[in-house]
């Protein structure tokens, strides 16, 4: 979805189509986040771990504005929390 606007922007000059693709890509990423964050059947313990693992992600992103570092810290935090809880 993120690659389609680059391909089709050159082929079409429609502002609506380009805006639609931009919003569709953001909606797809949001849907992937929600489905990865909440699982069924619902497990409160898993939700607590995922919520706590988001804290280093948010802190590091607002502190250093580095998305890659934030993702790595989130993965490490999730791994550590899932191992010791």
C-alpha cells in the first residue's frame, strides 16, 4: 500500500486518487497495529505486557525521533517483559 502511490502518481493526475491511497495506507497500518495489539481469546496478561512494551517506544521516539531505534527498543522491552513475567 505504501508503494502504490509512487507508481500510480506518475500515471494519474487525480488528486482524489492520490489522497485515497495515502489514507488507505495509514488505515492499513492502523488496522495492523490494532490486530497485533489485541488478540482473541482475550488475555489480560498479554495486553499488560504489550502496553508496558509501548512505553519505551513512545519515550524513545519523542526523545530522539528515530523510528528504527524505537521499534528495536519496543521489541527488546516486549521480549524482556515476556521472559520475566
